[in-house]
C-alpha cells in the first residue's frame, strides 16, 4: 500500500508553487520532507492567507482536500477565508492596505473620528474594505499592541464620508479581538446586500 504522503506529494508541490517569493516554498518543502505533513499543509494555507493570495476555486479545493488528508481541515479552511476568489463576479472584501485607497480612507478616519470616540488617538491602519457598503476593517496599531502589552485588535468602522468630525459614537464602530469575527461582519454585510438585490419570486 502506498503511503499517503507519497500519493499527495505531487499535489503539495504544485500548491507550494503558488507561494512567492521562493523562500517560503523552501521552508514548507523542508517541513514536508521532515515528515510534518500536516504542518506543511497548514503553512501553505497560512502563507496564502497572510498574502491574501487570490485563488482559483480548484486550487482552494485542492488545499482543503490535502488538509483533510492530514487532519488540518479546520485550520486550513479558516486561513483560506482571507484569500479572494479569482472567479467571483463580486468580491465581498478588497484588501486596500498600502494602496491610494487606503490613504483616502486613512484621511477620512482622521477627519471623522473626534475626541470622545473609542478610536480617537489610536493609530489605525486601513486593511480591508467591504464590497457592499462604506465599512472598512482597520487594525488598531497602538503602542500597547506594538510592545506586546495588549492584544492585537481590529475594528469595523462605517464611514460617513462627510469630510468633517462626527459626533461620537459616530462613525459607528465595532471592535473585535479576533480578525475572523470582523471578517464575518464584512461577509454578512455583503451577503445581506446580495439578498436585498435578488429579484423577488412571483
């Protein structure tokens, strides 16, 4: 009987080839060849996730199939939620960090968030933007987080685009301790918008 890691190695190598630059590819191959197959598959999913790598549905399914073979389905599925679907007509979030759009969002945040708001005085990094509304997902990069004295947190902020200070608690803001909970919020918003636009059956 052929060992499962032998059967799955060609597909693992193909999926590792989706990673770029080459250094992480070398690290996941070393993990695989050391017999840590589940960890290697997790690493592939996490690197794809960290880079928000857009995936074809066949590639996403292949990663999940490989994860199932080595008992790491839940971790891989959670990680791949951060990878956009290359074949989707509408993506329910867009990564904006480091883009001109992020600069515009950052400028609007600085205008709208007034003293007394929960986020006033905190350094905010625009990260993702909802595809259906004016919600943005921002990282709270304050000094306590950078020095390890506080947990990493994110917030979903609904901007008014008023170009002026808003009376607290506006712009409406929900702070999350887990980034995946914030991602749930963006996803539910987008799904709600799709349902609202769906034609009503006679």
